[in-house]
């Protein structure tokens, strides 16, 4: 009985291995990729949308450049204003010192 069971078990193992190896050796089933066909109208619409995005980007770049120029000019004016304030305060101090020296 045990001999009969061992033979049947070996036969079952061989059959399973044969099926397994056969499955591994066969060509895989190709996966179909859906092909989307664009119409001329779709392509035109999409290209116009992309062109509009490019135009908006250019306008944005111009605004950034103009803004940076204004900030740079503003900083230069602030620096010049601070220089003028310093010079004016110096003249005021010197004038007050001269006046105080004359009064003594």
C-alpha cells in the first residue's frame, strides 16, 4: 500500500512539474495597448492651448523682469535719498556748531 502511494505521489509531482515548466516555456500573452487616434481638430485645439500657455509664460517673464527693474531702481533711489539725508544732517550739525561757536 505504501509503495502504491509513493508511486502515485511521484507521478503527481512529475505531472505538476511538467505543467509548470510548460507554462513557463510558453510565450506570454501580449498585452494590448489601446491606441487613441487623434483627429486633426483635437491636435489643433491642443496645439493652440500649448501656444497660449507659452504666450502667458512670456508675459509673466516680462512682468517679472519689469518688476525686478523697478525694485532695483527703487533701491538706488532709497540709497541716494539716504545719502542726501546724511549729507543734509551733516550740514545742519556743522551749521549749529558754527552758530554755537559764534555765540560764545
